[in-house]
C-alpha cells in the first residue's frame, strides 16, 4: 500500500515474534462471553483458538484495530473495532463498559501493557490473559542513509529502534501508532513525532500525507 501511494518503503524487522504454546489446550472456550485480540499477531499465533471461535454461539469479539479485524475476517469472524486503535480505544467501547461478572479472554503476547486487563478487572469482569506469542529484539544496526521518515508499530518496536540506531538522528520524523507511544518517543529525545491511528499501512500512509503536506 505504501508503494501504491508513491512511497519507497524499506522494511526493517527489528523484532522476532514466536509462538508460545498451543492455546487450544489451556482453557475452555465455552466459558467466555467475550474475546479481545490486541494485535494481528495475536490472531496469527492463536492457532488453536481462532478456528474454534466459529463454533461458539454468539461470542463477542473485539479487535484493537482494522488490521487485527481483517485478520479475524479471514476466519469468517466479525469483530467490534474502536475508533482509536489502542487499549484506551477498546475501553471506550460500550460493550466493554458494562462487564460486571462477564468472563473475558484477552488474547495477547507475553509481557506488554496490562492496562486493558486491570481496567476490565476494576469494572467487575473476570479476565484471563491468553498469551500466545512472545517478541525478542534482534541484534542489528540500521543503515539510515536515504531515509526520510521512520514508521514504528509499537512501544517495543520503538525500544528496538532506539537500540538498533547508533547512527540515527533524533530529528528524523517518526510515525507512531498512538499518543502513548509518541510520549515514549518524545521522552527518548525524538523531536518530530507524528501520531497515527494505529499501525496499519493505511494509518501510516495517512500520517505520511500529513507530514509531507505540512512540509510544503
């Protein structure tokens, strides 16, 4: 999509994502009223869970953003998507406000943010984190020659970028998936932070358009 929009992307993978376990063996699907997928990786690595959701009567399924929702659609699953693609956006959805006594599964990676779990728990939900993947930083050093902007997909990605970019300048424009990650970037010394609505290709294109239109 970036290429079709006229940009010349250079894909730099700074994190390895690995499956943790066969999630279908660790819980009873029928006991949950709602499932929340916090990333497209959560869908991809929930190999035992996602196909089985098709057989559960009317579960509530939530996706953190459009890319995660599209990943679920490949299995014939429809999801509710917040307008802001982050935990805060999910917590604003009506279906995740009145949750007292509801059993909710949060399908996610190991580690990461706990805000979603804690907030739902404070609202009276019975929440289970189902960790289906883990991320490990690669030991690489980036060549930033000819790069006009950098798109980063997560807080972990930002940390990996900082660790990999010994020759980087903190003045290069960086596109971040949320205001939360942008705050982390600013605290790390980056001066041009463009906040996108999520980490999808479409969100990055929209952010690039804002960046370069403002520069005209």
